[in-house]
């Protein structure tokens, strides 16, 4: 009986810690070609354009991670081109709350 209780408690603690790692931790986006990920990237470029006046168009989402926090944070590495057709790499972070119909650009910066 004692070993059954110990096994149950160990199983429960593993389950709790694993859920805690998923909530709040960054996880790679498995399908970066997903249309929703592209929508997030396009939003980041549009918002960056509004804030900076720089007009960029999306070439490709290279990689990304997501984080569940009262919505979802997306951290994307993407390539975009400017009016001169020069392609550069950028990192954009977007906080998305689809249940509240809200989205905001948290950061946008060039990647060396």
C-alpha cells in the first residue's frame, strides 16, 4: 500500500511539473508555414511600419517559438524586404489574444 501511495505522488508531481513547463515556457513552432503564423508575421511588419515609417514586406518566416501567457507570445525570426528589394532578417515578438480580438507588437529588431 505504501509503495502505491508513493508511486501515485511521484506520478502526480511529474504531471504537475510537466504542465508548468508547458505554460509559460517557450516551445518551438512545429509548422512555421501555418497560415496563422504568417498572419502573425504580417501583423508584426504592419505594426512596425506604423511605428517606424519603414515599409517592409514578408519574404519568409524562418523559425519561431510560442509561449502561453494569458494569450500567446510569438517570437518569430523572419526575412523581409524593403522598397529597394534588399532582404534582411528580423526578430519580431507579438502578443496575441484571439479570445479578446487583441494583438500587439512587443518588439521588432534586426538580426545580425
